[in-house]
C-alpha cells in the first residue's frame, strides 16, 4: 500500500432530480417533520416524478505515487463528479476513496479562491489550506506570479478577474505549491493555446519530480503526451483501465456508433449550457449517399438539420474538424459563404460542401454548432460524428500519402533550377 497515492473502492454517487421540495406553513410542522425522521428509515422523495441519476456506479481504481493518470469520457460520464469526491468537495453515496498525500486541486474556475480577497491574499490562503508555512509560500511566490502573468492585478480582488485570469492564477498556485497529488479538471480549456502548452509542460515537470498527477481532459493529445495510464468512464461506469494508448483506443471505440450520421437530440457530447436545437447530422458523398470513409482530395459534404424556437435569431451554423488526438485541423461556417448581414433561418437544413478534402489519411471527428453572434453559442455538439480519410494518388504521380505525411495535404508546384 506504500506505493499507492489514490485508491477508490466501489464508489457510487446518486442525485435526486425532479423532486419537489416539501413545503411547511408553520414552525410546528417543520419540527414535527424533523422529529418523525428520527423514527423513520431514509425516505424517498415525495414527488412521484423524482428520478435517481447515477453519476457514478461502482467505480474502482488505483493510482500509484509519482504516476500521471488520466480520466477520459463523454460529457456526463462522471469525470468531474469523481474528481470532486477525490478532492473532498462532495461525498460518495457508497464506497470509499483513500488519498495518501497532500492534495492540490483545480476543478473549476476559481475553486478555493475567496472572491473578496486579492490575488496575493488568495495565494497565501491556498498555501495555508495545503498546510504550508508562510516562508514556504513566500519562496515560491515570485515564480507563481510570473507563471500566471497577472502581476499587474495581484492586489485586485479576484472577483474582478476574468475567467482566464482566474484559471492562470489558480493553476499557478495549484502546481507550484508542491502538493503530493495534483488534481486538474478540464478548466485549462479556458486559457489560450500558449497558456495550455505552458500548463502541459508544467504538469510534465510535476510528474517527473515524483508528484502524482490526476488529469481530466478531452484532449487526447494531452493524454498520450503526459499520462502513463488512463481510465475510460462511460455513463458513470469504468469501461477500461490501462496504458494511455490502449485507453484512447477504447474511448474511440466507444463513440464509433456516431460514424457517418447520428441523431443529435440526445447526444452525449452536447456542450454544457447549450440549448438542444440541432436534430441530426449526416456525412455524404456528392450524390447525397451517406458515407463514412472518404478519399484524400475527394468531395466531402455535411448536412445539418436544426429547429429553434421561432423567436431565436441565429447568426450562423458551422462545423469544426479535429484529429483523433484532439488537434483542431479546420472549421467552416455559413458566415464564410455569404456577405453581411450574417443571419440564417431559425430552423431548416444546411448542406456544406468541401469540393476537395485536403486531409491526410487517418481518423477525424466533426463537431457542429449554431451561433447567436460572434461570441455566443446557441447549440454545440463536440465529436458529433467521425469519418476516416483513405489514401489516394492525389498528386497523380503515384505517391500514396500515409499518416506520417501530416494532417494536411499541401498542393503546389516545384521548379527545378539548373
């Protein structure tokens, strides 16, 4: 047991949704209800329409000391709930989790920060919570501030910080105060690309130093780069635990049902906060036949059906393509096709056509979305469908491309000078 940092045994977490709160009209009714509970077993919600949501269902795994361990799964698979249990933010409905070491966690923007305190004060507060002496925190202080890049606002209450500033400072504190176990959720998606790269490098350094890193991310490239092992969660249950490359393969297999076309109304990968409006997506060839495999340089089409309320004013609809490792390779939307003002009907079907698909051989995922304006999404489903690209003689020279040639296909000319 001495080499174990985290041990989870049969963890389950249930939430009651749809239950109506029982109302009382007098203090006497409240007291009577409380007293009756002393003599009764745990009661079920009074409302008949209440349902039980199993966020986690019998989850067991171990993480060794000094190991970088990743958790991957669809939105709603239970990843964040699991991290909250491990960080002691919430308690499990059943099972137990044992943590051997001091934990530093970054679960969501501003976790552990007091909004009325300044950035400087919150650094010392978080260090004290981790059990560090003031001298220890002071020794790391300049390094944290430099990493976060918020030096100008260090003496400003953090309630005035943007979400990006929150994340930058929160990660700097969590990573630099040297917890024995660092737990990081998908919050790094809030930062810009340069900061994400900086954080990835720091987490790599943390793992190499012998500290334990537990990471949740949808970026499969991060997992393959950083984690030694990974676990796949699906609907609150463990579907796979093993080395990171095998876990990525297991995760990709779990979404193979979405190849070619799918119903978007109950899609597991709908972005949090979206208003379900897109109903279906379909990939086709130039003849309108559903297709999942395309040739390099061939025609590629996507049909997106949606239905919003009549009073919703949409700016545009579009899609984005990512590699199997989570790297973005391109996006396209209706605003790129028509001059201003950019508006589309509140419901209908849009057919996108890419006449020459210049992607290298491999597996790709497509996300789709509707926007209200340049900065606000109405509906978004990431990894809605997937497709494969097969090699072809795209240059007409007999050269058949392979994945090693890269994600993008470059077409041009060459002139030999003598």
